[in-house]
């Protein structure tokens, strides 16, 4: 039996898929909210230049705002850019448009693939006014660029949102190859926390077929929870709120609560192994 204390905290999960429009950011902010709702201390790091995780948590994008960009290039510590989301136990390191040029700047810096990992390690060492996060969720851009590589190099595991569509498995296979390369070259502890099926439409036979195909390939790596197509989930970001605050009784909000329970259960199983 492993000693639970030997597993490092916080647990760092990269929410990633190189394909856009799969519900990646929606998953990051709503899973983070659901984890916070059950008592976990959560930090969402927005590494996407679009900044949708930040605005989806109600954090306005302001000129001169320090962000995850400044952390990556060494102009700020992670503790200095973290802001309160207004949701108990949920904080965010926001994104700014500066991230668009970060890849070029990172190319000339030392440890260019481990800038985020180093920043998180320093944060964990500092505490942040005595606070210790139990989960850090990193919202990655929809591409396999140096920003995403930084997230994968820092992460304990990757959580993959996968849209129930025809080409889902093809895109997933490319991502899994990247994960294996990162594990081999940059981060040997990187694992797959799970794959969550998003935009599931039970009225559409294709959604069910994709779900069966993915489960046949990845087995129990696929969460039992599926995230349905739901108009309330789509509306929530325009109000700067996670769907759990916008309408916590809708089917989408309830699905994210179940997903958070699965994530926590998998982490507990890992600690008990």
C-alpha cells in the first residue's frame, strides 16, 4: 500500500485536446466549480490566449493585467497573478492576449518546456498565505504548441474532453501519441486521468456509436459520466458564470457534479493503490 502522504499536492490536471470546440474550457471551469463546491481548493490556470476560462469565471480582461503569460516568461510569480473568482475555494490565474506571442518568447528561454512546472513548484513551496490547493486545472489552447507542452510537462495527469462526433477517435489517437512522447521525454509521471464524452445527444445514434467506440478502445479510462448537449451550459459563459451558478438544476450542471465525483474517486483510488 502506498502512503497517501507521498502523493504530491496539489494534483495538477491538464484539460487538453488539440481540437477546438470540444468543450475543453467549459469542462475546466465547470469541473473546477464542482470540485470547489464539494470542499476542494481549486486553481484554474488559463493558458489559452482566447481567455475563455477567465471570462467564463467572470474575470474581466483588463489592460496591464498580469497573467499566466507573465508567469511563463518570468516577469511574475504565479502567486502574484492569481485572482479570486468570487466562487468560494476557486481561484484563477487568468489569460491575456500576450499569450499569442508567448511561444516565440519561450523559445529563447531556459527550460522552455518546464516554465509552468517550475512556477507551480514555487507556488506549492510558498503556500500562498498558508493556502494549499488540492487541484490545479490547466486549460490548454486547442493546439499542441509550446503552451500545451508546458501544461503536459507540469501535469500529473491529462483530462481529455472528447466531442461525440465522427472524427473523435482520430483526434484522440493523435493526442495519445503526444502524451506518450511527453511521458518519454519530459514528464514520466504523466498519465491519463480520464476521457469525458461531451456534447452527447441521446437522440442521435452517432453519439451513442462514438461512445461505444471510445469505450471499446480505452475501457475504464472513459468516465461513466457524459456531458449532454444543453442550452444552459452554452448560455452560462455569456453571463460570466459556470453553469453550476447559472442554473445548477439543469442536466448539464448535474453532469459536471457527477464528473467531479468521478475525478475525486479516481484520485482516492490512486492514493489507496
